[in-house]
C-alpha cells in the first residue's frame, strides 16, 4: 500500500549505497573483480543512483580493494554516480586518471581513531586532505567528506558534540560538498542524533549538506535514521545486505542494511526509486558468493517468503 510521507518527513531520500566499497573492504578474503562489477551493475538495476564503487588506497592497508584500477573501467556503463574513496593525493591521481568524478575523503572526529586509521593527528589529516579536496574541485569533481566516530569511540568513549562540530566544519571549509556523519561503532541514539544535527545547524552547517551513516550494533540504526529524517536529512548511507563494518574498529558491526532502510521508507511513503525485490535478490546473490547468509532482516524475511 502506498501512503504519502507524514508531515515533518522528506518526500524522497537519496540512498548512498556503500556495500561495494565499505561492505566488501571488510571481507576476510578478496572478492573477484568480475563479481564486484556485477554487484554494482545489479545494484544500479535495482534503482540505486549513488553506488560507492571502490577505494584508491594502498593495497597494504585494504588488500580487498587492491583491484580498483581493474574494477573502475568495468563500471563505465553503470547508470549511477560512482563515488570512490581516496586517502591522499596519490589516490586522487589514480582516481582522476580513470575518469572518476565523485571523490570521498575519510576523516575522524577523534584523535585515537585518526592515529590508528590514518597514522596522523586530526589536524595532520585535515592538512593532508586540503590539497586532495582542492585539486578534486579544480578537476570538477564532487567531494564528500566522511567523518567517523561522531557519536562514540572505542578508545575515547562518548565523543563531545562540540568536538564533532569543529572537525565537521573544518572538513566543509576545505571545500567538501557534503558531509557524512558516521556512527562507526553503532552507539548513537535518536536523542544524540538530534542534538548533533541541531548543533551543526547552529554552527551554520545546513542539513542539506549532511548525510548519515549508521551501524546497527545496538539495533538503533533505523531509529537513528528516522530521527535524522525528522530533522530534515535526505541522504542516508546504507549497505546492500548489511555488508561491512570497519577494519580499524573491531567493535564495529555491520552497516545499516539497504533493504531494511527501503522497507522502512516504503512504509513511510518516502520515495527512494529502489525496487526492493530486485535489491533483495541482489543481496541474496552476493551472500551466495560470500558463502554466508545476509544479516539483513528484510533480506531474510523476503527470501524465506519466496
């Protein structure tokens, strides 16, 4: 049954699909390049319009994505935006050489995670991103800034809202077009989400430049998403089949499953353009290739029903 979106909620949400990058980078073994390419094609056929394709990072750090140069050309006919993650100028050079037009950088709101993930302080990481963002913008690329540990850090505990706001503004000041707020270890609650979004708005950061990226460690990913939607957020990160976590934060569980998100949004009358049946079939297909069932409740429910 189709219902209109309730008052106070956006009529449409753009899903930023991260399964092919954030999801597969957490696999213990590398997925064949051809399988990754077919995964992205299937996701696009299901109606997803933004699909993060890969990461141009040194293979030593993320060996699962060492085939970025081989994969990206196989996606030239995909009818969707294909953002790629770049850690530094070398990664940017590799991405631009293959024609990438949407770039993402990955920062941290906390010092400990910055040290473990980037081998730098927060300030040093921002200095590293400055020429990356500047050159990407000069090349006409859209730039997304990921900000991890926005709600809690496994080493530092709860992260003060003002600290997140400060680093978020720094990333946007570098020239990022949008910002993705990451609940990397899944400890956020709806109240915390509303508080952070409110403080960002008060600091001059418009909701239209914000996306949210939740993990489901405490089963709060959908609740947190709804709180963000009530605040006006219209970009939500999700991973087909619930793939992924974070290789540098062992307490991080899987991303919010795209199917679970679409099921909720469909029920609220919020448009996504995504065919849930086709998306579910895609996640079942990928789960078979990974040799284990999808953790997505919606995938399990719909595939069992069939």
